[in-house]
């Protein structure tokens, strides 16, 4: 509820601004898969290290239309986070300024729906950086692949197996005919 109110307020405040087009409904057939590598797992404290995005059209990943942004080395980069994402301080020497990287990201994703694994984490990281710089959170709709996967897993556990009671009963009924 709060997110919806914030989105409406952002849309109204930026209706005539430079990024007004981000708040328009998307009518195309593409998604943008995003992923952020960070300095930690707490979205309230972690800083982005890199941001990647790739366009998806139908069931095709358009690798030729992708964006990979390595950011300047944050002061909180530690060995623990390096073990997770593999980006060392030397890999980030020529990293981009966060303001410029966010501007490139907004231009790349536009108002397309977002796709990601644990998307809420990535959005929390990005929105924490976007709001103070641009005055809004990402208004894009999103699909969290992890939630879809877990939902599918629960369904498959609840469905009876083909060798279960229901299929034995069907075989018996068809044999009696």
C-alpha cells in the first residue's frame, strides 16, 4: 500500500520532468532481467558493486542488448563479499561513478517490467541509491523468479504422483471396461 502511494506521488511530481516517461505504462513485449552485486546481504547497509541488465523478448535472452556496470570501489568492500561475487578492488579501479551508472541503467531499462532472482533485494539496493539522487524509486513492475520457483515447488509437492492412488484407481477402472 505504501509503495503504491509512493509510486503515485512520484508519478505526479515527475510528470513534466526528465524521467516522466519512466512512469508511463509499458506496451512492448520485452522484459529486463537485472542483478546487482553488493558488499553485503542487508539491503539497508549494502552498497552496489556492479549492476547488470539484459533484455528478454519472449523466450529469448538478447545478450547483444545488455548492460554491465562495474562501479567505483566502495569503502565497505570486504573479503566476505568478494568470495560471493568475485569482484576484487582491482577489478573496480576503472569503475563508474554511481550517478552516471544509475543514469545509464534508467536509460537502458526504461519503463519495461523487471525480472530477477530475489528481485526485492536488488530493487531495495537500487531504490536506496535512486531516491536521494533522482527523487523516485524504480516505478517498473517486476517478476521475482525465486517466488515463481517456490510456488511451483509447492504445487509439485501437493500434486499426486503418477504412481499414486489416483492413477492406480484409473488403471483399475479402465481394466474393468
